[in-house]
C-alpha cells in the first residue's frame, strides 16, 4: 500500500504472552500456549481493521523468551509484541 492518498489513524500495538514447561532438552516446546510473531502481527492487523484502517505500515515486532526457575523444571515465558501505524485510504474528492 502506498502512503499517497492515505491518512494515518495512529499507532497500533498488540502484546501476547504465554507460559509452557520446557521439553526434555530444556527448550521451548511447540504449544498452543506459546504465541508467535505471526499471531502478534495478525492481531495488529485485526485491531487496525476494527479502528477503520485499510492497512498497517511500519510493522515491527519483538520476541522474548524468559526462563523461570521452578524447582527442578524449567518453565519458559514467551512475550511477543508487534506494532505499526494504521492507515486509511482517503478519497481525493473528500480531502484529508
């Protein structure tokens, strides 16, 4: 989407987090409890659509894993944040 003929609606962001026990190797397992960058960016797009946007520009994301001490087991907390600027197409006849 080109920014020509578009007006910004403002920043949009989504924060997702989840917790899961580590697998036998101590790594983060594949789990429905663990968010992904793809899910976070999809959430940003859905939030922007609810606000009346046609698209999101300047999309960025951050993925963090944090090991939590819990006795003899390792538990992982995963945090994913995504952000961007919601944009709406403006009809040139209507003006900005």
